C-alpha cells in the first residue's frame, strides 16, 4: 500500500490551526449584539475589539515567523493555540468592554499571530510544484472555520449565553490546537524527504533553502510594492466580517440571518481556497492574485446596492470566493518571488501590511456609520483600495528567486 506523503499531513495540521484559530476569531459577529447590549457600546467601539485582535495577529507574524525559522514551528504554534483557548476562557469573566478588548484581543491576537504565519510558512517548505494547491488546502481551514463557527456560536449563545459560549469554544481550541501542534513538522529534509514527495537524493540538511535572506528581501522594491498592495486590499477585506451582520439587520433581517451571511463568506472562501490555488499553479500565481483582488473590489461595490437576504448572500459567497483566493495565493506568490530561505520571517513582515488594513477598515467603517448612519462611503473606499492593489500586483514579476 502506497504511503501518504507527510507533506499532506503537514497541510492537515495547518488546516486545523487555521480552522480553530480563525474560527474562534470569526465568531465575533455572533457576539456583536450581545456585547453591545451588555456594555451599551456603539458599533465603532465594539468593532475595535475585532480590529485590535486582527491588528495583533497579523502584526505579530513578523516576530513569530522569525522565531519559527530559528526554533521550528511546533513550539511557536503550540504557544499560539494555548493563547487563543485561554483568552476565550478569560473573556467569559469580563465585566467591561475594555476587559473584552484585553482578554479577547490579546488572546486571539497573540494566539493567531503566533500560529498562522509559522503554520502556513511551513507548508511552503513541503511543496514546490503544488505549492498553490497545498496553500489553498491549508488555508481552507479559515474558510470552513468562518462557515461553521459563527452560526455555531450564535446557536450556543442561545443556550449558554455569551460567557458560557466563550468557555466552551476555548476548551475546543485547546484540544484541537494540541492535536495540530503534534502533527506539524518543520521541513521535508528533517524527515529525509523532498518537497512534493519527489524521489531522488534528499537535499543536504546543512545548508539553508534557496532564496533571499530577510535583509535582501527588505531591500528589494518588489517587496514594498507587494506590501502596499496587501495594505490597500486588506482595508476592505475584514469589513464584511464585522459589519455584514449589522448591515443586514439594518435592512430588517434577523441577527441569525446576519450571522449566517457571515458564514456564507466562509462557504465562498472555502471554495476559493480549494479551487483557485490549484488553478493559479497552472496560469500563474501573480496574475491570479491580481485578479482576485480586482474582483474583491467589484464585489464590495455590489455590496453597496445589495438589498435583502438573497442579494446579500450573493455578495457574501462572491466576496468569500475572492477573499479565499487572496489568502491562498499571497504566501505562494511570496515564495515564488523571494524563495524559501526566510519564508516565515518574510511572510511575518508582509502580514504587518494586513494588520494595518485590519485595524483601520472595520473600526473606521463603524465610526463613520455612527456619525453618518450609512456604510456607503467606507465600503466604496475599501473597494477602490482592492482595485488599486490589483494594479500594483499586475506590475510585479512572476519570479525573482529560484
């Protein structure tokens, strides 16, 4: 019987990291109304809880990526998973929104920050020809977590309340996170294997992988263009995760319908991660990344005029598809450009651009709504950012490092 290439076990472990970490983070829409009601907070203020966590978990990738390159991904990922679980449990005892920001924001922010980049960076080391496909399958955990966790949280809140739900989800994260950490392995060479399961002489373990070191990458103009594109695209990327449910409720839909719409982003993004990564391996990962950014902008423009559950569901599925493609392709395209030598560290620095967008987008959208009573202008600005990002990516080369 033919054995399974262990790289796919690593993909499964990374999938589990994404599923638990981002699933916990994207339960936030289910808690939006209970937290607002409990603490009497405005939309802009409640949005800050998610934005603070998102800023941290992308900003901390710069630290966790370099740490994983030095000591291996398993201890870093294990620490991150523990932070998420314990942060959720601690949030259940909060007596103010400020405490929620501290416990949820720090727990999710530090936890995902220390688990996401090391996990997805490790996947890149195990694959070359099928890198886009492997990345897509790994980050599909984010999509499935987004699809399953918000409705599950909304259902559980109905029985256990928001405090009990935080405790239950925290325990689940601790258990699944421990399993993912056990399965993760740093590189194929460490196990006497080659990327993609290829046969032949194993590459020497003493030398570093091919590609640029971090200093060389940071001196390269292409990196900073990629960085700018990531920031512009991600100003709008996380606005629907926070505001789609309140947007739907403003149209007269129920909170449950609003949460299901966020889950539909997960459905679309799961398809995008599974399908678009493999397609990009054939037609070019840079061109594909530019296209999904452009289509994300088109979807956001459509959101402005969408009315009713069906129209909003079409938006959620379409936006999720292109968002999923972005998440699957950005690490693979980065590896194409700069090589694998400092992969986790490079991704970590790159994801600080995502952190900036995550902090600005949802919070500013909430504050503009509090002032103007409309989401039109913030959504339009987010859409234009995606279009500009697509243009930047289109000008970048397909490969720099072999």
